[in-house]
C-alpha cells in the first residue's frame, strides 16, 4: 500500500497553492482516495485587500471545485472525497 501523497501537477487555480492525493483509512477495512487542496496564504502574493476578503474568493474555489476534481481524476483516477485546507 502506498501511503506517500501523490502530487497533482498541471491543474491550476488562482487560489490553489498545492493539490495532492492521499489514502485515508477511517477504519482498518476501507480506504478512501482523498484529493487535498491547499489554498494560498497571504505570503503567496495575494494583495492584502484580496486576502481580507478571502471568504469571497473561497466561494470562487467552491464554484470551480467540480472542474478541479474532474481534471485531477483525469490524471489519477477516481476520487472519493475532496478536503480543502485553508490557511
């Protein structure tokens, strides 16, 4: 079993700093393939006024989530769940 997260390359979004696939086992018998999306933070170059209205930008990310998931699935196959880690 591969427990090292697989980095997703070639899928970009202005609010996404990093995307990777990990395997999660909430119980010992089943595994889920989880797409983890890490959002950008203030240090990633977002202007302060944009960062202060981050919730508005997070709505844009959620709107584009299905497209991001579909592009990632083209590279790695089926995804059971998407986790978003906001900074």
